[in-house]
């Protein structure tokens, strides 16, 4: 099946990749626990999704039917990952447990026009990501039971006592 998404039925928006959500994902024992991801902020967007029918494929009847396509309308946000665990291969074997901040993105026409995935950030989105980093530091501290030094050090007064 082919899959196309249109913003308010007017075709793709020209603003580049969009942030669909800001999430915090825990990494414990070389596994990302995506089923336990904390959705810090989700951005709803009104979409018209069209699933184009191709020959010899099963056909669902759960949405509007228009000649050769199923059409879904509504507000869509991020509700979670489709899998609960993902092996972590980066720095495998090193003790890097904690929470990471991830941006869930959705594509737009400008990505095709520019030839690369392109993300334009608003000031509000940058603020949300910074807030999520602060929260992930707190969650990581709680998970580890201590602070840490390095690229992004995080220490509390209680870590020195």
C-alpha cells in the first residue's frame, strides 16, 4: 500500500520535518525500554491520511472509502512506540544507563525539495527540549542513585555527602 499524508487536505506543508513529540526513553543494561518512554510533549496536527489500494492486498473498511483509497481524518499525535524494547548497540557493554531525550519527527515536502531531512525549530520547541533534558537528568539521577560527570555533568548536593 502507498501512504500519503496531507495537512488539512491541501498537500504537504512546506516547513520541513515537524516534531511530533518530545519523549524520554530509558536505557538499562544495553536495552532501550521504549514501552516505558515518557511522553514529555506531543504535538497534535490535523491530518488527512490516505491509504491507496493496491491489487492483491487485504483491504480494511474502518475509514471512509473513496474509489481506490481509504481516507482517515483527525488529529494525530504520538501515543507511544510500536515495540517495547530495542537493543542499544551504541556504546554496548559500557555502563551508560539513564534517560535520553528523543525527538519523534514526521516528514514533509521540504525534505524532498532540499534533498535531506530538514528540521526547523521554533523557540518554543527548543524550550521544551531543554525542559525535557532537565527532567531526564532528574530521572537518570533517580535511576542511578547518584550524579555523574562528563559531557553533561549532573550533581546534587546530596551526591557530596
